[in-house]
C-alpha cells in the first residue's frame, strides 16, 4: 500500500498534467473551431454528439451542456449507430464525433455513412491527421502529450480535453445566441439553481402572516403582534403608510434599559426608513439585501410601496436558495 505522501504526490501530478494539457488547448484553436460554432448557430437541425468508449461518456455530458444552454442536441453511441441508431440523424443535423485516435473501427464505419447522408461532421480528436480528422468538415484539435494514467493508457487527460472543448463550443454558442439568465431558468426549473432564477419574493411571502402595528400602538401590542406572527418583526404603519419597523431585538434592547413599557409606543422604538424589497423582485435579490445589510428579515412592498408582508431568512433557507 502506498504512503499518504505518495498518494498526494500522484494526485498533484495528475492535476498538473491535466491542467497543463487544458491550457495548451488554447494554442490549438484555429479557424475550424469558429467555423464549426457558426455552422451550428446557423443550422436548422439538431446537434448529434457521438463517440465510443470513454469518449461516449464525454459526449453525453456535452449533449447535456448544449441542451441546457439553448442548443438542441442528442447523444448517439457510435457502436449503436452502425447497428440501427443512425436513423437518429436527420437531414439538417450536424454530427460532432469524439475520438482521441480518430482511427477506431466504429468511427471508420460510421463517418462514411454520415458523409453519404450529406451531414456535416465536426471532429473533436487528438489526431487531426487521423481518418476522422481528414474526413470531417471541421476538425478540432484536442491533442494531449500524455494521459495522467501512469501507464499512459487509461483515458484521463484526453477525455478532459474533449470535455473542455465541448464546453468551449457550448459557451460560444450561448454567447452568440444571447442566451440570458431568464432563458437559462426555462431549462433549469428544479433545484436551488432553478429557484434562484425564477422564484420571486411574492412566492416566499404567500404563506407568511403579515405582522403590523400602528405608530401609536402600545409596546404591549407590539410584543403580542411579533409573538403571534412568529417572524421576529413587525411593520409600523401610519394611515396605511409604512413608516417603520420593530424587531424582537429592538424589544430586548428596550427591556434591558427599562421595564416601564407603558410609557412608550411603537413610534418610540421603531427603526425609521426600513429596508424593503418589491414583491415582484427575484428571491435572490431579497437574499442579497439581507446579506448586504446583515439582517434576517426584510419588509415587502408592492409597486405602490404599500406594505404586503415579510421575507425571513428562514424562507430562503427552506427553499434551498441560501
């Protein structure tokens, strides 16, 4: 069994080998990359991504990235393609083919078939002089000096290079399409990421109570309102206009100085000009205001600045946004 320092050294060497290979990809980019991007951008069909072995695994990730950033794509395993799945390729589709060597038997069978159908081929290969490279319309070079595998056999550095080049394609297409965060939200409705992009403040407050007191209400009424509504805060209103805020912290600070609560009203202890957020704002904006002001609750107002509720930090945590 290896010692821990040997394991750590191997890990560091693996990371360095792969990071250096990835950095070198920038030097391998040429006009074929830009031509491939613009051809996909202007095409009427989908992007079909294919490969064999570990390259097929990378192909599935590239498909996922393309789909989530606005470029319709499907995965087709190269071995399955020559046994019936080639029917996935339609007239206007573009095929991205991944292969380190570019000379595997399946690729040599598949590529001529695709070309016979008249579809354009983008090759992501570590050998642009290979069969795949020479028979593609847009050969993209992902050459690596060596695999991170000690025996220089297991696909490691080469598949990482393919993955990064696929990301580069997807990001360029996303940028050229003007694919916005709103577009992104359409494809990522689930989980914390989706909620950051589509959840609004109004969604957070709909199940919360709406604590409020009048400016001349007694401290006793203020304490009852804060306790009953269980949000640790209440808005202070004057003729329906929002004029202040009182938190349970304000109550504690008052009681640390005096117990003569009957001598005071809401006006005497409220904080003026409370921080607010519009109900139509994104939930992430509410979170940013909480963080920037080091507070745990914020009052919510409508377009007319009328008080409508409270967002508590716990609401954001519950939704997985925090």
